[in-house]
């Protein structure tokens, strides 16, 4: 039986393995980009999950306040940056797929490799 607090970690692992499988098993370049996005989303979810502190508040220090548990904002800020970089990388990868389709007429990895061997 899985402990109730560990469901989000298992979800991250399942998403990560699904993305890895799609990247390795599929020959379609668009599906590979989608698999990379799934992998990236799982890593972002993992970091955001680890950054959550039960009962933590924003790190705003007030004079005379009792002992307070603060959440660390750094993981969330870093993952926000990772999301922006991921969107830019996905756009670039999809533009490469469009360019490959213009040159080869297909986006299947096996067909492109066969055409390259025939040249």
C-alpha cells in the first residue's frame, strides 16, 4: 500500500517513465517532442512537490513574530524559469520538425534514416 503523502511522487515517476518510453519507442518526431515535454513536466512537478513545506508560509519576516516555518521559494522560481526554457525549446524543436518535413517529406525517423543512407 502506498502512503497517502507519496502519491504525487509516484505520479511524477509514472509521467517520467511514460515520457522516456515515448521518446525511445516512437519514430515520429512530433511524438518524441511530446515525450520530452512529458519528461520535463514530471521533473518540474517533482521539484515543486519537494519545495512544498507543510504549514509553511511565505518567507516574510516580521519583528516580534513567533517561531514560524517558512517555505523556500527557490525551487518554485527555478521551475518557473524551467517552464519558460521548456516552451522555447519545444517551439524550436517543432520548427526543426517542420523544416525536416519540408526537406524529406516525412517526420518518421526510420524513413529519414533510409533516405540518408540512399544518398
